[in-house]
């Protein structure tokens, strides 16, 4: 019995990277303020941006010392959702093309 053996097609070039645009990668940037505590910001980053504890702590330190930190990159609609949820908790947040 002869059976045809299928082979996967060869990939000749790497896929194109995502380009910034209306649905491309967007950065969620949290800015420093003199209102919210470190622990509160860490908790918000864990709950809303879904950051692990160590990363949330590092990002909060960056926010405090550098004035702002890009906490996540995602498509525009999701970035807007994260921004709105963080803002509803009293944080100062913007989004920008990554």
C-alpha cells in the first residue's frame, strides 16, 4: 500500500513585526502622583494589569523614581480598558503608541 507523506511547507522568511497603528501595540503608562501609596499602586497593577508581584513592585519603583512607567503593551482597545480601570482607582494613566 502506497501512502503519500505530507511535508510541512518551508518557511522562507520571518513574519513581519506588529506595527504601531490603530490596532497595533500600545503602551499603558502610569504616572507618579503624591496621592496613592506604593502598596495601593502595586495592588492595582497586579489586579488590573495582571502583573506578577515582583514586576508590579519594580514598575511602582520606576513610577516613583522616574515619574512614569510603561506597565504593559497591548492592542489599543485593551490598553484603553486597562487605562480606564486604573484611572477609576485614582491613578494617573495614559496610553501611547509603543
